[in-house]
C-alpha cells in the first residue's frame, strides 16, 4: 500500500505578549496544543516551559511582541512549533544561548533552557527586532526536521483568513499550495478552503492539471489567486503554475528569480494554467506570499537571514512586510539541500 504524503498547513495561534499575565497564557496555550497533538505529560511540560521562557524574554527585551503556535511535521510524526516575534533591540544568539549571559542584567537562563528542551532552534535578530523559533517533538523518537516554514495572520478584526496554504512531502518530492481567496472574511475563507480540499485529493498532481481541478472545485465560490510549486528532489527541478496576484520567487545568497503568474481568478475565470520549469532549483529557497505583504523587499536587506531556517525567514518577512490591509501569508521552503 502506498504511503500518504506528509501534509502541513493551517493558521497559527497568535498570543500577544504585552504584560506579565500573557506569559501564563502562552504557557497554558502551548501545553494544551502539545497535548492535543499527542504529547505526553513530560513533553507537553517541555512545550509549556519553552513558551514561558520565550514570552518572558519578549517582555524583558522588547516589552511587547507575539508568540505563535502551530503544528509542525517531521518523518517521526507531529510536533509543535513555537515562534517568538518582537521589535525590540537585537542580541547575540551565540552569547545568549550560554546560561548566565543577559543583555538586561538578569539571570540570563531563558534561551539556554529553550535550547535544551527543543529539538530544533533557530533565530534571527537585528536592529528591527528578533524572531526565535523552536520545534518540539516527542522525546525518544528519531526525527528529521522538515525545512519549511509558514507565517500567517488574518486582517485585523477577522478570526478566519481568506489565505490558505499546504505543503505535501513524499520522499524527495514536495508540492506547495498557496491560495488567496478574493477579499477577506468568511466568504474568502470558504473559497480558499474549497481549494485546499481539492488539493488534498491529489497533493502531488502536476501543477497545470491540478490548477484546472481546483478551478472546478472552487466554482460557485468567489474564487481566488492560486500558486502551485512542485519540486522533484531527484532531479532538483521545480515546476510552477500561478494564477492571480500572488508573489513567488527562488532565492539564493546571490539574488532572486521571480516566478511568473498569469492573470485570472481560479474558480471564476482564467484561460488556462501554464506551468513553467526551473531545472536548477535544488539548493535554493522558495518563498511564496499573498498580496497582504509588500512586494518590494529583498533578503539582501537582512544580512544573514537567507541562511536561517525557513520558519524564521517567514516570520521575519510577515513582521516587517505586512501591509495591514488584507490577510497575509508567507510560505518558505528549502529545496533539496538548501541551508
């Protein structure tokens, strides 16, 4: 029997951290989510500790920020991703990992404790602020981190997003979906979710054919913009198809290459989906985002960011490039051996 691909997607839970009671809220939310993902009492306690330490660091160093919680996947099973985002002064990661170091004259054990509890830890800090990402999995099981990341939030005042994303992993093959339902609110969310359901029925289909299938299943909704990117790990090749106002690019340390989308609205009207091939995509970083983000950004404006974990990259871009006038989603994926 063929194994099903590993699937990632969803909207993170965001907890504002702006006063002391939020630390306890972040701790409880992380523990509850970990338990819902099948963590035992000990592992759920580790998640609670990490969230507490990261929220405390936000208050100490930046006074305000956010904790984002969402499911993470690996070959060993489901885990929990905890991301701390702030706009405070940056700090030296290597120094802060060592217990006893603090930029604020306090005991300085927070990030050292996080490093001991998390299976995956990475961060980026500069004058704009800091992003710290920790992923936790159940102890005692081998895991291989999947080098992807997503950061998303609905427009202010909405509890649901009209954006949706999915990543399907099957051995060396990967396919990424990003949908921006037309407008925002419940109707946009319904359109995007209809597209996600269509993707889930054939997550590794060829992008051009799959786009046609999504057009059918999204019929009767307000429709939306859709991007599909399929990476063949054995060949290091990417095939991309896009309809509507979504941004996609391949990034390296030397620069970026945009991936073209065609005009139209999936579910309503477009001529046809033409897929484009990029045979030398291995080792590059794929970034997709909805039009809730600015388009005139460059990883060159963030020295060292291109080498960080894709989950850190996505969180930094959402923090700094969000327009604030629409739902916003960023998905980043390291293709093949990208680091």
